[in-house]
């Protein structure tokens, strides 16, 4: 019995020692995890990237995605992140389909230590589907050059930011441009548009401008994805419009230009929205597309701005670029790069109030609503020549509404107009009326912008 008790005592001491060692090991692992992996994970700003690198919209979607991702990489590689907070990102393929866009949103909105920074859906249809969700999820939608035009009114659309220009601004500027060529009274303007929320966006403004200027508006919808347009251009040939406005995307644009050539409609009388005036739209026709023009989102295919030089030095010269080196600076690459920059600038602004740490979507929303990117800041970040100064507020989520026209000369784009600014005195009452209608339908109480800080 005594020997048995001794063995038991020894076993208990050994068991206790083993437990203490195990506990010490657990503490060491926890400490190491806290000091290393967990800390690294906690010090990240997660950016979801909704893309379409496949399907009929890929020729236009790929360069945008490459520009967006490259700018995030640049901020990480050169600056160590935003205020010392590393950017993490994940792409999600939508194929430009609204249902897949919503699935991507739901899957990515909670990722990262503080959730998604914000979303660039690159789709007006997806933007419509997500807008209602943002009020509950408190995640901003950055819809640079697309989305709901009435969301320029931030008093109602707290979470939407159609920065740099809405489709209503684009429509007004296009009409201003053709009106400079002579009175529009008695003229015909045909709108060849993608039969989707995106394509239908300019219609209310163009109808109002038709009444104002006395021109006839012909509305010619094109079914997704836009590869069959012979009937549409037969109508163009029969109706003989003085101008054609093209509101297309993806293969629809190059198809429209090819069909215009087939029916001998002059490219000099064709003008695209900024999503219908990039290299993928004209390169299939090359020299035959000469004279085709489009309204720009403040930039064209500039390749030698300061930011482009940084991208080459930091990424492409080291084999870290996302796409082909020769595509850097193309129209849609620049568009994606600018879109990422605006989100980064919103985070930088938000850090001035909330600190240099991972921020929530709600905190980033404040930054987006208080942007003031002046000429000095534009030069500092290397975007001189490809970005107009912009300033947002509770009342104005668009920030700026200036643009020029660029024209395809058979091999490249060149600016062919001075700067235009959308007539906000004409557009703002329409924006506010439509925003008020949305607020009533959704039972929202618009914010009093005088009380916002």
C-alpha cells in the first residue's frame, strides 16, 4: 500500500508538471500569435474588388480591374499601406450580373478586422440592388462615374458616392457640346442605349433637354450583351438623326461602331458616354472609327502622370504589375486607378478624425463625405492632368462635374474641346425631386445637412 501511494504521488507530480508545461506552451503560442499573426490581421484595411474578367464585358472590365488593383499594390509597396495600415483585397467575379454582384457583396462585406472599407460594384444594376442594403450594413458605395444619378444628393443617399460625374451630368455635357455646333431646334438625337438601368439613366435628363432645346429624342434600346444591333442601325439609317449618343458597355460599343460603319452613319456625329469611349470600343475598327468621340470622366489615356511613373518604378519594373505594362495609362486602366485612389483618399481623410487604424465602413463614409482634393493634393499624389479638384459634402456626393470631349484619330485619343461643366442649376432640382421620391418610397428621413459635421 505504501509503495502504491508513493507511485501515485509521483504520478500526480509528473501530471501537474506536464499540465504546467502545456499551459506555458499555450500562453507562449497565444503571446506569439498576439504579437505576430493576430496583430498583423488586426492592422489591415480590407477592400473588396468586384470585377468581371470573363464574359462579354471583360474587354472593358479587365483594364479597369488592373488599374484598381495596381493602385492598391502601389500604396502597400511604396507607402506601407494607408497610415501604416496594410491594404488587403479580394477579387470577386460578377460577370456584370446583378445577382452575382449581390452574392459577392454578401460574401465580402464582413471580411477583414473591421469589415469592408466600401464597394465599387462597377455596375449601375448592382448599385441599385445594393443601395437599400447600405443603410443597414453601413458600408459606402463608391460609384465613380456610374450608379444612381440622384444619389448625388447625400442628404438622402447617405452611403452612395457617384464621384466625378453622374450620367445626368454626362448627358447635359453632351447636349452642351453638340449645341455649340448650332441650334438644336428641330434636330434629332438618337440615344442607342444598353437596355438596363445603366442605359436608361440619361433618359429623364435628355427628355427634359429635348423640351428645352426643341430637339426630338429617339430612344433605341439594345438587348444585352449587344452583339446584335442590325435592326437598331437600320432605324438609324431610316430616321437620319443629326447625332447619335451611344450609352453602351462591353462588346456593345465596338458592335455599334461597326454597324454605324455598315450603314454609313458618320462617326463625326457619334458621341459616347465615358463608358463607351475607350480603346476596346474603337480598336476593332481602328482607322474606320476615326472621328468617333466621347465625353470623358476628366481623363483620357494619359500615360506620363506622376502616378504612372511610380507604378512603373514600384511595380512593373519589378514584375509586380497586375496586367500588361503597355496597358498602363489606357482609358479604363486610368479609370480603375482613379476609382481606387478615391477610396484610399476617403480612408486617409477618415484617419484624420478616427486615427491611423483599421476603419469601419461607417468611418470611411465620413471620409468620403468630407473629401477636399485640391490642386495641391492632386499634384502630391501624382494625378495632375488626369483629375479635376473635387470637394464633397453632405449635400453633394458628386464632388465635381467637369469634363472634356476626346476623339479617336484612328490610333489614339485626343482632346477636342475645352472644359465643360454640367449645369447644376438645371440638374439639381431633378436630383432633389428624384431623391425625395426615393425617400418617401423607403420611408427615410433626409438628413439636415446644416447639422452635419
